[in-house]
C-alpha cells in the first residue's frame, strides 16, 4: 500500500518550488517502486521530440509513420511534448500492424489528449474498410469521450461514454477490458468514470493502429494534440491506471539521466582522428542500453 501512496504523491505534486526534488524522486524512486506494480506495456509511444513516433517499450515495435502532424507543447507545457493534429483527414500517425499490438484478449489503452472541440478518432485499430474495430473517439462535439469494444468478427458492443465538459486542456484518458470477466471500464484523469459488462470475446486488435486522422467511411476528424499512447495486454487496476499516468515523463527523465552530453570544441576531434595512444572517437563513442535488474533477465530502461 505504501508503494501506491508514494506513487500518488509523486504524480500529484507539480509546484515549481519542488521541481528539482520531484525530478530526483521520480527518476530514482518511482521506476523502482511504482513500475514494479504494473505490467510492462506492449506498446509505449511518447509522441514527443525526444522519441518522435518510436516505441520505447520492451517490444521493440516498428515506429509510427507521421503524416501531416507537427510537434507541439505537451501535458507538462514543455515544447515538443506532443503531436498536433490540425483536424484534416491527412493528419495522422499510423503504427503498422504487429503481433505485440494484437492483444486479442484483454487490453488497456491510454493517451493524453488536448481536445479542441471537433469530433473524430483519437486512437483506432484501423481496418481500412467501413468496418469498425476497437475505437476511441471524441464522438459528439465538443467533448464527449467515447470507446467501443469490437469483437474479432466485428461484433459491436455497448459503448462507454463520458462528457469531458471542457476543451482546450489536457486530459489523461483510457479504457480497460478484462477478457476473463467481461468487465470494461472508462477512465479520465486516472479515475474510473464508467463501467459495464460485455460478453467474453476475442477482440479486434489484429489491425494497424491509427492515431488521429479519420476512419475510412467516417468524415469526423480529431483536432488537437495527443501524447503518450500506452497499450497493455492486460486490464489494469484503478491503482495501476493512476501509476502509469506519467510513465512517458519518467521514461524521458530516465533517458536523459543515463546520457552524458559533452561539447567537444576542438576541431581536431574528428571521428577517425587519433591522439597518440588514445583511440579514435569512433571506437570510444557507443550507444549503451541501460537495464533495471528487477528480474532474472532485467528490464530495459532505454
């Protein structure tokens, strides 16, 4: 229990005077105490200037393809922390169909969104036809958040909806489905806002993932910003949903903390240049992968 309480404290304190302390705590403590209590995502796309459309999970997924979108401030108001979708069918990020993203049974899916009031898809599994697979939408303007689970054979289930009320602000939204119980839940800002029971079924996750843009045959287009898309192959609990709220931020800080940036102003320091017995920079500059030893195999941090 104390671990969850620590996670909540770390994720809730935002005052500038505590910024340095919180950064140290989130980098040093949170990955150890908080992430141990949640499963690893099958896909983790920060959607920012540091990682662009790359996946930073342990799945090593193929990166997304960005079309007609641009970098914009993120949930923490820092530049390059999200992608802006201008509200046209030609503005989207496509993540290719990959086995890891086909969760098939249970699923949890989350994103940070900055909705500007137009109805359209936030995240969908795109069939490329008029058929709907799983889809997360703003379905009624300006701010009705909507998720519908779809079966493998395109069977439709009762949707969960929630009125976000406001626009032009950041919200952490998500959905979970438990294959074993049929329980589906809708989350806003880490809080469960809707739930229901649907039949036990294999779900339509065997398609590419599209962020933004529009669905074929549906003219609605999301306008706004999207950051930190997370996909899990399990139904996360309420505590876990809250614990992963700032997961992309933690990963960004871990990435920065593990790299040393040194400015070399000496023009003779070319990649192949040697100084007496000192090896050339090509031999000494390497990209290292860092691991947290929480299991026998270890878990990749960056």
